C-alpha cells in the first residue's frame, strides 16, 4: 500500500507492522498482560453513539479551540510516546514539525530518542513530558535543561510508579537485549527489515535517549535501557511531588494518568493546570476501566477549574467528537501518530492530522454543530 492510499489508522498500523522489526512494532502496539484495558478503550468508544441532527446551517464549521493559552487548529495533540524516534529517522523531530505545521502541540517523551533541545531547534513551543525518577538530582538536572528552553506546558505522567507487565515485549525479545541470545534475536529481526535498518538504525544516528543520555547513553542497547528503567522509576511519588516540579518549572503543568475523580480533586488541590484522563493506553494496569468511561467522572470532579483532556483508543475524528461530547476539551494521540510516522515519516503524520481534521469537521456538521467545545458530558449515548 502506498502512503497516499492509507485511509485511517488501521492502514497506518498495517504499514508500520511491515516496516518495523517485530520487537519495535510489538512495543508500540502492545499493552499490559492480556491487553484487556487496551481493547476496552476501543470497545467503549465504539459503543458510544453521536446524535444526528439535520436542517442546521453548517456552511462554516470551525474545529479550532484555545487550551492552556494556545490556539489549536482542532482539539487534538500528539501525546508522548517513548522510543518514537525508532519508528522513523529522527522520528520525534519529524512528528513535531508535522504537528506544528498543522497548528497543534507535540509532546516529547522523557524516553524519546531526540533531546528536547533538538526538537526545540526544529520547531519551538512544543511540550515536554516528565517522569519523576528515583534519582531526584537527575530529575532536577533534566528539568533545568528543559526549563531553559521555556516550553509552555510540562506533562507530568503519574501512572507509572512501576512498569506494567507486557507479555508481548517478552515474546518479541525486546526485554532480552542484555543477553547475547537476546541481542542476536533483535539483530535478526532488524536484518529482516533492511529499509528500517538503513534509514533509522544507520542514517538516524546518533541513536541516543536524548533527555536521559547521561544515564543511558545508547538507544541501540535497549536491554540496558529496560534495566535502568526498572531501577529508576519512582514508586514513592505522591501529590506533594507536584511542588517539587513546580519549583523547577515555570510554565503550565498538566498531570497525565488520572482515572478517578478523587485523584482529579487531589491534582487540582496540588496546583496543576490541567488533567489528562489516561490509562496509559492499557500499557500499565490491565483490567482498568477505559479512559472514555472514566472521563465524565473526572470532568465532573474538575468542575471547570482546569481543562480535562483524554487519551486511550482515539483513532478517528469521530472518536474525538465522542470524547468532546463526554466533556473532554481535547484528545491526545499516541499509537495513531507513531503508526503514521512509521508508515511515512513526517508526511505520514501530516496526512493523518489532515484526515483527522476533515473527519472532525464532517462529524460536527452531520451532528448539527459548527464549533468546539461542544456540550457537557452526556451528549453521546
């Protein structure tokens, strides 16, 4: 399939599956244990219906919105995805440029291959996602480097005190890279994808974890990364640590990983500027509720005090409108943009975003609406 013929995230996923080594595709595509939460994210979105209205003037539909002081061309952002720079050559930079051209935010993961300064040089004003690590000195140094570039928003991910158990990563050999058999297995998978090997593994160098390179220099040693990650996730993180971040970052802080109204109250009491309802795409707690089911309760608890966004299973403009109908101010994409990146680099992400915007406009028009934000939670049934 040619990129121009791809119609929807399922097509980009199929292209990504063909182009990436198995251990990378399964990392992006997989989820925790039996992957039930990831499946529930999609099932519960599909179960919602949009009220169709007719005989309304929809000659002009404007999907743009203003969130956290920024004007977005539509209520969609590119959320943080670790290792995304292995999906395409300097992948995070390509995706950030595509997002900026579309008038949307891009959020770089702490575990991206590109450092924030590389993304900032390519396109200013993007977001940074932070994991507070066990080594608070290292975290402080990282925040100092990020703060120097003045990103408008810091996304603080709080749902990862420990890493979820992912069977697919074991089966694919992703976590076995510290052993000689594991390294050989990954090398064989890479060699079976010569286009990726040439374009990413060779031309995409340096293959570093840009933001954490002082601790984990080489992204080609994924086994070393997983070992480091297991030893450095912070299991003792509490809401008091928002102040730790606030003292080191002057922009807006959005907390990602809230699924319970009680946690929404605690987050707002801790002084955050926004909330992202997220179960980490089902990659952490298998058996958790879907993000779309959790969303209305968090919106009610927030009571308009801060914007509430969501991620988890968003694959189309129809999904975005359903989330807005349930009270979200915007949606973050994860797997969707990485699949498009793997399928076609910057052009793939740009095509995905253009298609999403058209789908949002058409869905709004066919449901008798011309602007966002939409109604309060409860419009979709």
